[in-house]
C-alpha cells in the first residue's frame, strides 16, 4: 500500500504535471541579470531600489541590485527589473 506522499509523487510523474503546480512551489526565472520573474508568491515584503523582498509560499526571496523596480505586479506573477546582483532564497 502506497503512502499519500508516494501516491502523489507517482501521480505527478505519471501525468507529467509540472512540480510548481503539483506542490505549490514558487517559480523564479532569471533573465540575463536584468529581470527576474516570480510566480506563485504570497506578498511583497520590502521594496526599494537596492532590495526587494518577497514572501513565497514556502519561504522568502530577496533580490538585491541597483535601480530595482517592479513593472509587472499581478496576483500570479511579479517581474523585477534593474541590475540584479544577487538572489537569496531562504526557508522551505
């Protein structure tokens, strides 16, 4: 008999469901050091030109750089633009 976690993992693999959908994981995509796209986030924590903090569903993300701003902010996606120097992911 399979445990619930094993059953879910097998189902996700069998139907080839993306992990970010199956496990409510956040997705972070870095585009060339000038833009970061974040999906499945909870809220914005801090915002200034050097640092943007975001609460994820399972932790926290901090984007550090220069001239940072948010040109796109919806309930599903956030885009951060500027010169990105560092991305810190904390927690789980």
